[in-house]
């Protein structure tokens, strides 16, 4: 059987790294095949990881997730020793058949990356909304993107790379979303296909406060615009470029229309109220479907609160567009969220 390893970057993850490592063990990966890089933690993250007998490398000071992954892979010679390299986040818990599903996808010829399915760990109304967002992303987009070969993001909490493809990735600090950056590199360098495996399920913690939610969304959106500019996706004409323009363009149009709702209510109150009502009906319907499919009744019960978060999403999306694309601002900060 081909060898598989897990890479786990961690910065001050003492609250959850134990649960993550337990889930990886339950899924059948030996401690000797798990590699944790403690990125200058000050809360005992590395010591907790060592108690599970996994491989632990420590950065004396924080150097960031992307450079940590590159350093760990290099000093451990992972590309030479393994066939598949799985990336995880330190707040991720994998399903028991996660790695079996990943291996199954890699049996297909030419597969360079396997994209798993992320679910939000239940906590409060924010995580219920995020559960809905994940469900829509995977139920509506990911399968279609996989079939057409245009997956734009392989999430860092559920990404598995063929070792020779992983070896050709460049880890830089000019974007703040290393998962999307690496995904687009696979497309640009023609390293192989990226496929979605819905049975490779992980549960991940999402922000529990509005403040952390905004910080995380700002990082994601900002990074997406950075990647688009870096790889010329805004002007490019390849399949992945067109998919990027479709998604980001749709986002700009919807966010603008949504935030101008007070204006529409003043100018065209009947039409605006009808559109708002239809949007709410669709949102509640999708919430009900998500609640049934993912067995998350809280997603449906809390749906009346979601329009507030739609307003937040649209505001952050347009703000990131303004800062990165229009003002050409360089954003380099990493926005960590509090664990629970």
C-alpha cells in the first residue's frame, strides 16, 4: 500500500490539538506518520502533541503557516518518503473513513489533489450559519467544479496532495490564503486534476464571535483577491480563470445590490420588498435542506438571524475588493480566531 502522512501546522492550539490527533489516530494513521510543526506556540501545544508520540518540530519563533509547512516537509524529507501528503488544521477532526476515501480518489489516473468536505462543529448561531454556507458550497458548487476541473480552493483543513505535486508547490508570503494559492498553482503548473471527495469529511471549528467571524472572512476574501491578481485570473481566459471571474463577479454584484437595499426600498418599495421576501424564502428553504441533510436542526431554527450575517458578508467582501483591487493595498497579517 502506498504511504500516506499527515502535516499539521499549529500555533497556540492547546485547546483543540488533542482532539485533532485523537481523530487522526482513530482514522487509522500511525503516530509515526503524523507530523506537527509547532510554530512558536506559547501555550504548550508542542508538549501536548508529543504526548501522542507523533513527530513534532518546533519553530523558535512564529514564521507563518505556509513557511512552516515548507520547512516541515523539507527537514522531514516527506516528499521522498511518502506517496500522499495530507494537510490538516489543528482544530480539525476527521471522520473515521477520511483517509480511506482519500486513497480511493487517488486511484484515479492523474489526480494531484483530493479536496475533502468540511463541516462546521456545532457551537452557536454563527457556526450554524457557517454550516449552511459549507453545505451550499459543497452541494451546489464543489461537485460541478470537480467534474469540470475548476475547483478554485482546496481547504487547508481537508487537502491531500500527491507527493510529487506537493514538491512543486511554492510557499510564499505574498498572499494570505495558502490553500487557494496552492490550488491555483496546481492548475497553472498542470500538475494533475483536483477532485472533490464528499466522503472525506472533516469537522472544523468556526468563529464563535462576530469579531472573529469578520476577521476570518476578511482574510479569506482578501486572500482570494490577492490570488486572482497574482495569477492574472481577473484578465485570464482559461477555465479556472473564467470560474474565478464568475464567482467573484457574482459576489460583487450581489453584495452591491444587497447593501443598496435601503435605496431600492425608497425608490421601488414594492419590487424591493418582493425581492427581499423571495431571498428570505430561498434562504429558509436552503436552511431546511441543510438541516435535513447534515442532521443540524439548529441551522433551520436560527435561520431568521442569517440576513444580519448576509449584510456582514457583503460588507466585508466589498471592503476587501476595495482595499486589494481598487486601492492596491498590501495585506500580510494573519488573523487567528479564538478556539473553544
